[in-house]
C-alpha cells in the first residue's frame, strides 16, 4: 500500500509538471497532418493545359454522369478489388454515401430495425443509426474480426436485425484485419431478414498500411455472390485520407439490384457529381500502382508516429497491469483499454493538461462503454514532438486514474 501511495504521488507530481506547461494538442480525430496533405498538392494543377474532357469525351464542367467517370470507376474497382460495372462514384464523402444508402433502405426495414455493431467501433457509424432511430446491438471485436458466433446467432434468430457495420481492414479503432475465415463466414451469413439484410462494408483503410506486407485485396462482392448473398453487401471507400481529407472522392460497389435502387435516388438527388474532382484524381493517380506509390509516401510520415506512440506506451505502462493496447500495421488509430471504470477519468485528466482525445465511450453505441475502459488514440495529426508530450501525459493519466481507484 505504501509503494502504491508513493507511486501515485510520483505520477501526480510529474503530471502536474506537464499540466503547468499549458499545452494544447489534439489527438481527437484521425486527421492527416500538413506534411501528408502536401503530398497531393499536384492535384491542384493537374488539369492545367490538359483540358476538362474525360476519356469517354465527357466535358467534366457540365451536368450528367451520375455513375461517375469511367476512368474513376476503374480506379475504384482496382482499390476495392471488384468489377468496375459494380461501382458508382460519388462526391467527397463515403460517410455521406453510407447515410444515403441507409435512407434508401429505411422505408423497407421495420420500425424496430436493429444493426449489429462490432465494438469498439467507429462512432460515426453509430451516429447514423441513432439519427435514423435504428437500434444497435453489440458484438465484441477479436484479433480475427467480429465474434462470428455472436454475429451468426443474432442474424439468424431475429428478422428485425437488418444490417451490420464492418471495417474489415485496419478496423477503427483497434486496427485489426478480418481473417479469411471471418470474411468467409460473413459472406455466407444466413439471416432471418433475408433480402432486407445489408452488410455495410466500410473499406476506408484498405490501402493504408504502413508496416509489413499489405493485406491481400478481397473481392467481397464475389464472395457473397458465390455464397448466394449477392445483394447483401455494399462496399464503401474514399480518397479522404489518400488525397485531401475534405476534397477527395468517394465510391461504393454493390450488386446490380442495389445499384438500380441507388440510381433511382441519385436521379432525384443530383444532376451529376463533381466530375472535375474525379478527373483530377484519375489523372493524378492513374492506377493502383500510382495509389500504392503515393501511399508509401504516407507510410513514411505515419509509421514513425505509431512507432513512437507504441514505444512510449511500452516504456511507461508495460507490465504495470493498468492498460492493454494494440499497435496496428496500418490505418489511423490505436486502441487502449484502461482498468474498468477508468477511461473517462483518464480522458478528463488529459484534457486538464491540454491533451484532447475523443470522449471516452465514443467507440460504443450511444457513447456508452459498459466497462468505461476503451480509449481511441489518433497519433497522425500532431508533430513528433507534440506526440511525445501527449503520449507521456496520457500514460501518466492512465496510471494516475488506475492508482486513484
């Protein structure tokens, strides 16, 4: 007890030293930093002298083309490992496309519709469900992906379970990659809702590896079709963290039946997307090799930040029994679990020292982490110097919160 009390006083004194520095560092969201954004500055001038006409003769300054430019559909098809005929290219936001697809389906789903949400998960997925009054039921994430025994039990037993969120590559926030067996079981999923069930496959980080070998691309549309679930998946991705976060291009891939429904809504909603931005991206990146070369530049900037964050966690918390964490090989986040009931206190201590994290609980539906344990760490935006300070304060906050309990 004396040692514990002494360690608490020592940590608190160190924490207060940092607090007096008046720092202001944001670790709240997975934002690219300025150095990453500069990598895509060539997009701003790529059309100069090249004209505004796409490969098929489309004048990109004019109306039309709700499916997207053919060259951009081909590029997204390479990224998502699908056939280009299954791709529709939209505006800058894949999240907006997810929202619209939920809105398309809401009319045929029951009022008591339920979504399966692997946890911890992406807060904005949960926000969409909450906005539409869709109930959420959680299943735990494992190193292999969602707990598939729980997923299958929920999907097959209740017709009100009409959908599921998935981030299959470098999941948000833990950075896990779904195993081949998990992907197979999801593709073969039997559901009580039958043709009304949709699996929202958010492949936001499919090219965002920064260490080791990149994950092999998976044609999930084909896997589902081969299993008799052709209409179950809708796949989403975007350039939001490839080019400019607020001015990228988003796309989805789906079966012809789903695309028909989406096109009916697009006919009413728009007379065409921003084809100039699509053309810029198609000319600048050209093909999947261009994408991969560009992402290697991102990796050189991001990798040292994740490695520094992991090093500081290891140096300060390893073996103390106060936290568990995982350092991924790609994506934009790390996930740490404090002792039960200590996450909110940890985040509050960080905020008081000038370090902003996403609110504890945000990785769970309704922002309610029943264990009050999970914290999402976003290392990409701060400089290395800022990140070092932020992570050391974070480690002290984790330990102070644990010792207080």
